[in-house]
C-alpha cells in the first residue's frame, strides 16, 4: 500500500471537470485508489463518489493506492493533483 497527502490549492476545489479527469486517470490502473478527506472516503475511479466528497480549497486529501501497480498509480495521481488541483 502506498499513500500521500495533498492540500488542494485550486480555488474551486475538486469540481466536475477535474473530478472527471481524476476518475479517468485512476481507471487506468488495476490498483484500488482511494481518496480520504475530512473523514469521508471515495474510490477515485468513481466520478460521483469523488464529487460527493465536496473537496474545497485548503482541504487535505490522503490518497491511497493498493494493488499490483500501486507504485505507478500513486505517482500518476500525485502528478495529476499537483498539475490540476
């Protein structure tokens, strides 16, 4: 299991467009990728679940990847978040 924590810097937080892009990115991997924010968890590959977290600017998100390609998955999601969120 690999994980990292990221603080959201986007003014709007994780809204529809980046949530969709994040889900698309997460679906490329066989590992289960989970977002944990403010005590709520969601699988990153499920758009509506990610939207349901209601992530705002300044929220600390812990991302966990568990599976065969967890190393690549965690690096890709971390890069995505730094570039887009």
